[in-house]
């Protein structure tokens, strides 16, 4: 959780889009899902995207790269990702089929 606090100081809080957790994740995975969301948002802001807009859009390749970076950062912090969390947040191939 320390990493999340540090990350929030690096990203303007008003620019963070709300984290919408998919149904079916356990409480711990819900928290981790939102951490990945925060890491991804910081990454996209670092690439120059303005997420203060209500209807912001990003290039899919940037979104996917930042998602992978967020999953990697969380993995480094906690040491493992549950299968459910990986499938919902980190498996880019699955998200292309939705």
C-alpha cells in the first residue's frame, strides 16, 4: 500500500478516473485491481494523456503497455497475482475479445 500512496502523490488526484472493479473478484483482488488501475493511469499521464477530461481516449497500444507495466509493478510489490486478477486485469489477449 505504500507504493500506492507514493504513486497518488505523483498523479494529480482530480485526474484519476474512477476504478470500476469487475464483478467476481475477492476483496483483496479488488484492491489490487485498483492499484493496477492507478499504476496504469500514472503511466498514461506520463505519456502525456490528459485524463482530466470526462471522455478521454488513448491509443490501445499505450493502454496495453501501461496495463502490463501496472501488472508488473504490482507483481514486484506483492510477489504474486491471483489467477482471477491476472485474467481480469493483466491478460491483454482476453481484453481484445470482449
